[in-house]
C-alpha cells in the first residue's frame, strides 16, 4: 500500500486578493493498493470471527484429520471467552491473524478506534500464545476492494502498524444466513482458480454447521483435483516467524506485561467460573424442583390414606404451649381461636417470657379463671426457655408448640395427632400459611410458604428428612423432646435445632398438610429482613451444631440427604447465585443470549408448573400466581442480602435474642 499525500503549492494574488497564478511545489499522490500473493494450484483455508467453542474445535479436528494447514483470523472479544481454543490453534501450528476486537466495520469508525481494536486483539494473542502477528483482515470484507477514502484510510492505518492485509479470493458465502453445505461446497469448487485465499467462518451468525459439514468435502475434492493446501507464509514467500514473531522479552518486562497477562487469564477463568456456576445453579435447581414435586405429590396421597384410617375416639390428650414476648396485640385473639378448636381433650399453657408490655396483664384479665387455660410468667430467658418451661408444666405425653401470633384452623390438632400412628414418630410438622395477605410483601411471603416451605416438608416427609418443625405449628411427643435434650438457647432457630436432634435420636418426623396454622407475616421490608435474618442465621447455627450428621450413614436419609440439602441449597448455592444472576445479565449482551435465556426459561417453566401443583394441593387461589414471576426475581435478591449478613454474623460468632417483630393483629383465618 502506498499512502496518498497532499501536494504543497503556492499562488500569487493582487492587492484585492485576486489569485493571478498558482504552482505545485510537489504533485499530490493518491493511495495505491496492490494485491500480491497468488500462487497457482495453492490454496489457503482461512477462518474468520472465532474462536467459537462449538465450531472451532470441530474445524481443528477436521484439519488435523485431513492433514492440511489453516489460518484463523480471531476476534478479541471471542478470544477472551475461549482462551484454551486459541492456545490449541497456536499449539497445533496454525497461523493466527488479527480480526479486530469487537468486529466493527472499520470504514465507519475513527482512526483512534481502529488502533484500539488492533492493539487490544494483538495483546490478547501475545498474552495467550507468546507470539505476535502482522496478519490482519478487516471485518465485513472491507479490505477486499476498498472503493472510498473512508474504506482506504483504515486499511492504510493498519499498514502503518506493519500489518499485512490478507484479502480473500474465494468467498463461498458461508456467512449468508440459510446457506447450505452443498452451496458452500459448490461455490468453492467453482471459484477455485480465482486466487489462493479461501474465506470461511468458524464463528459469527446463528450457526456455522454448514461450514463444518462442507469443509471435509472441499478439502478432499480439491486435493483430488491436484490442489495443495498451504499457509499464508508459503504463498507470500515468508516464514511463520516473519508473520508471527516471538514476543520480545522487553515487551513483558516490569509490571505491565505480567499484570496484563494475569488480567486476561483472570477475565477468562472468571467468565468460565461464572458460566458454570450459572449452569450448575440452573440444573441443580431444576433437578431439585422436579424431585421435590414428585415426592410432595406422592406424600400428599399417602397422607390422605393415613388421615382416613384414624379413629377420633382414640386420640390422646394434648397440651398447646404458647410462649409469648411482647405480644399484647395478638395474645387474646390467639387464645380465643385455640379454645374453638375441634378436639375432645386439650388444654392451653400460656408462658409469658418477661414481656415489657402488657401481655401478661391482658391475658390474665381475659383467662385467669378459664379451666382450659393455664397462665405462667417468668423472667425473660428467650423463646426456648419459655417453651421448656411450658412443657415442664404439663403431664400430657403430647405437646403442640405454636407462636403467640398464630391462629389454628379448627381441625388442626385433630390432623396433627392423627399422624402419631406409632411410637417411633417423634414430631409432626403442620402447614403454615400467611394470615395477613394485605400488601405485596405479605403476598410474596404467602407464595413462598406454599411453593417452598410447605412443599419441601411434604417431600422430605417421605425420606424422614424434615429439618424444621415450624415454630408456628408443630406437635411433639414429650418423651422425644426430653430424649433430644429439649429446646436450647444456643441457636436462633430452636425449632430447627430440636428437629435435627430428634431425628438423630432415631425418631421419625412427619408432615401434615391438613393441619393448618395462619401466622402474621412481616408487612414491611425492614421487618421481613429482620425475621429472615433470624431464620437464616438460626439454620446456619443449627447446621453447624449438628454437623456430625452430615454425610453420616448412621442417620440414614437425614444425614445423606437432609443435611446436604441445607449445605448445598440453603448455604453454598445461594452464596454463588448472585454470580449466576450476573452471568445471565452479561450473557444477554453476548453473541448467543438465547442459550442462557433457554436455560433460564426452562427453569422458570419447571418452577411454575411445580408451583401450580403446590397451589392445587393446598387448595389455593391460582390467581395468586400472577405475583410469582416478580416474586422469584426480587425475593431472591433480598434473601441474598439476608444470607450474606447471616454468614458474616456467624463468622464473627455473634448471637441475638428473640428478635420480635412489631405485630399488627391482622391475621384472618
């Protein structure tokens, strides 16, 4: 390429600035672009736009199998995502050229952008292979026949940087959407004598499958016709070292070179890690959702058979333990609802845990002389101590523990006690529903209770791996509580900790979908986060406290499934899920966003179908499902915050108290 230059000139003019004469000192020159490098009967296979993880490795396999060379003009943004493939191209001896970083039409961008595109990709190639390159091909075939000054100048700029512009002579249009392998093959054969450079693509567009299919046929047919496949270096009469010189030591001296290499490598492996975290999260979640759905449906029908076989006259006496701390808003309505329960033989033991409000005064005024209600107050010691205190004041073999903001459905106790069919059953978990669905926050919680918490307990019932009998409604065999050591105050999730210890004692923990309790859910974001932090932190504490059960065959499914489920799906996976979300967002701006969207769409579809099943089993209004899509997106982000805060607090070894929430008394049964 000869660079055009303006011609300097001088002129003469009169006093009124009329030009009377002008002469060129030096005549201007035009840009001159010459083509060279044609070698009769010699052909070079060149591949643009890669490397691509699907097609480039297959093309490399074909070249190796057919024993022919090839040249790859790589795009920097694709190299970043596929560093091992570029390394393979280099290690297997193929030529590598520069095809810019973002694949722009260089005739439409500034010279500064052209320089940046070339330098960024060159540095990538150097960092990965240890060699530079002076081979360049502009995207969109802009170098083949430059017609305008806008097309010529970027080509001239690349020449200033010592690049050799590699054109194409044989273009079978494999870049054209819908092109078939047959048409690529036929065009290549027909144009075989137009020059030496065959233009093919190993990436870009929707698919390069046709190129991969046509390539072996092209190689074999042209070999049969006496053509030789060679390298660009051979056609130009140069060596590989001329075109791809080794990077000099001073290029990587000091801090800049190694730091750049580290950034490039870190970027690739960071992307790789995020991608596989995303895939792992999606496939593990889909697998879990499907398994939970299958087990929950099976348990639903088995539970129906158990309930039908119970004789009401054989049901035992039971004590309902109601611990309370600053519950003046709910306490009377809670006890009033309990007294209406349809069960022949029960009493209520109310324990005030040193409330600072008027809880005990209010409940005393209302039920002091009621024969079925026993009232106690004690110094504040936490929920666990209040529960233990109440249990110690009953002679009943069975106790039901509820929260002071909870109201039970009239037949809840009957269904709970019907599940104690033999001595090995130590506890039965009831079904908790939100009783104050009056805003978006509480409706989202209602969806979570139905599709996550209650669904999980149904499923884990079948394999005796329920790890939380909820504090809002749970029935226990008193001897099982005592054998397990009672409720303890060393975790914030005393219900989770006790359930785990009961399982470790060899008892069975059941779930009862028909024993329904309505709880007051937090109505503000702040209160929700406060509650969920206590739950999350408590589960982590309980898991750590009972970690000896993890993968311990002694504890059967609880050790081999229940505990790993907490570790994987409640601690590890949620920790990395923000990265998976980040990967999805990044992927939307990548070359194939539909792949990530397909994975995520499959997850959402499965999740939605199983949610429909959950709603059907609990006889809920399907119209609530309209909230599920925003709930799934936003809810997850809130729970990330809660989990990170919980782990931070756990690592610091901190412990909190009751963590009571501000009550509104809006529960409706």
